[in-house]
């Protein structure tokens, strides 16, 4: 069902671009704030890697269950309403992740948090595609750059607050306050409509969208590994103080942000396929480097290389899915988002299972190998 909110749609301008950037910032901020909590949750609940992997799977289940229907909700109610509701769900559930210690209660809270995250990721990408198409120049990487900037602030901010002696709950409440202030600023200029045309209740990828979503899946596994396992790796295998575990994701997010801020220029200067090839090779090298070194400081350098490599692959893929003709745009973007974000949400759980059965080093090494597969198939990204 297409949106009936307004028969005449104004062309999104600079105000809509700013609101889109702020929405990506919120998503990055809330997602990265979870990263420093992961080793603390593991210690507070007294669980091993296998149980932690199951909890991380709950995050994926919540998000993946919400994403396929979010395209319908956006088409029915518009980007603005869905983004506001999704952000409120995340803001209300995030404090529970910093407080609960029971495995069952944590699982429920993580599922709810995942639902909000899945709705927000899908709705903001639908908005980003429509706003970027109305722009006279490439701007998709700048949207994702604000996601990374939010990731930096979330990871470093949470780490600093925890290191200063704040409880996890108090630190998270600071994040929630910033989230709500940013939402109030962004909401008035979010698009009150969704994509043109009929949007099915449940969207599944096919054709070119399925292929592009598969590449996103692999790249997002690497991003999810940095989000959920970098802190565990540094604390468990490199002897880092748990209060500073968030530095791993911070190094990744900082490098990614810098690369994404230059990403629109890179996509204009080089062919999209070349950006994907160079990026996936750099990310694979970064993972291998972090595994081979015995110092946590050098592991941070490896995470930075992963950030540089992954930075502009996803913006290129989302731009490609907007150009493809196998599926209508209003269906293609949610479908690809669902498949792609399955990597960042379910991938870490799979890493936990492999780590429990063998070792965390082997699990992360398999991610590096998968990134080589992205480089090998990147030529097909050039044409949609």
C-alpha cells in the first residue's frame, strides 16, 4: 500500500539531508553504546562465549523479524513516524541492557532493542535513498559517515564514562538523553511519506538485490565482529582492562568515519567496483593483522584497517540497489537491508558458536576469508 499522507511530495532539500544525517548518527550512537556493554554483560551474567553468542543471536532475531515488514510500515505511515517510534524503542530498552543480569530477562530486552534497531536501520535507508536521489551530487557516504561518527561517540563516550567510575546504567542514561535531544532536532524534517508504489507486507530479495544483499551480509559480518567481539578479544586474549574494551570498536569506527567523509569523493574519482575491491582487501588484511600481533595496541591498528576497508563498500552497494531494475525501489531497499543487516546482527552470534567450538581467532579468520570473496565478485557491482 502506498502512502496516502500527501498526494504532493516536495523534493527533499538540505533540511531533509540534515535530518537524515542525524538519524544515521542516532543509529550509530545507540549501536556503538552496546559494544562496551558486551564484555560487562558477559561478566555480570557469568556466561561463556556460547551463551553470549545466543544472546547476540537475540539481537539479530529481533532486528531480522522487524526489517521485512518495516518497508510496508514506511510505505503506509511514512519514514518520519517509523523512525521516531523505532528510536523510542531503542532509547527505552538500552538501559535494561546495562542493568539486567538474568539470561532470560537479558534475552527479552535484547530482542526488543533489536526490533527498534531493525526498524530504524531499514527506515533510515529508505529515507537516505530518496534524499540522495534528489541531490545533484553523491551524498550517500556522508549519511553513513554520520552513522560512524555516532559510533565513535558511542564507543568512546561509554568507555570514558565507565572509566570515570559511572555505573553502566548511568552511562547509558547519558546516551539516551543525547539520543532524545537529537531525535527532537531531526524529526520535523524527516520525510512524512515512503517510497512510491505498492509495498508488500513482507519483502524478500531476488535477482540483483539478492546478490547485492549477499555482499552486504559479508561486509556487515565484519562490522558486527568489530562491534560485538573486538572488546571480548582485547580483554580475553590481549589482557586489556574491561573498562577500556570499547577502544577496539572506537578504533574501527574512527577510521571508518574518516574514510566515509571522503567517500563521496572516492566514489566519484574511482569506479564503484574498485572501491569495493580495495576496501574488502584492506578489511581482510586488518583482521589478519589484529590476529597475528600479540599486542593490544597493534590489534587496534588492525581494527582501524578494517574500518578503512569497510567504510565505503556499503554506501556503494546501497547506491547500486537504488539503480537496479529487478525489484521496485520501495521493496528492494527493505529487502536488501534485511539480508545485509543479517550479517551485522546474526554474524556475531555465528562467530560466538565457532569460537566456542574452536577459538575466537579461527572465527575471525573465517571473516577475513569471506571478505576476499567480496573482492573477487566486486566487478558486478559496476552495473546495476
